C-alpha cells in the first residue's frame, strides 16, 4: 500500500501544479482551490508512503515522476515547447525512476 499512496500522491501533486499555472497567481478562485486541495492531499498521501518507503527514495520517485508528468501536461495543455536537451534530461530522470523501481530493495520491500 505505500507504493499506491505514493502513486496517488504524485498524481495529486501534478494536478495541483497544473492548477497552479491556471490559478494565475491565485487570482482565479477555482484553480486556486484545486491547488490547495490537491497539494494538501498529495502531502498527506506522501506522509503515508513515508511510513514504509525511505524518504530519499520516495522523494526521488515523487520528484522524478512529477517532473515528467507536469512536463507532459505543460506540453499538451499549455503548449509549452520542450527542446532536445529538455527531452533528454526528462528521459534521464524517467530512467532513474525506472531503475529505482526495478532494482532497489528499498522500494520492493517498502523500506
């Protein structure tokens, strides 16, 4: 279950970050409410995951998958271009997350 909590936390964080862009500096009420709600939920779920997953590993996965997720949303929803170095860097981050998940005993055994 800690891996599920971490996965849902990441989804919530990506939603909150996308809403942050849409909140226009917290001047738009509905996106601002989404930011507050989904960041709160994301951090709560992250705290649940941290009961079993080491903080360094959890944060590496959280930030890596979050970067990839929000980059894709930025590209699709906000038409933000990604050049070759950005795509290479994001690919390396994703590769690091895959290595952690496939080979790290810290992830497999929950701590």
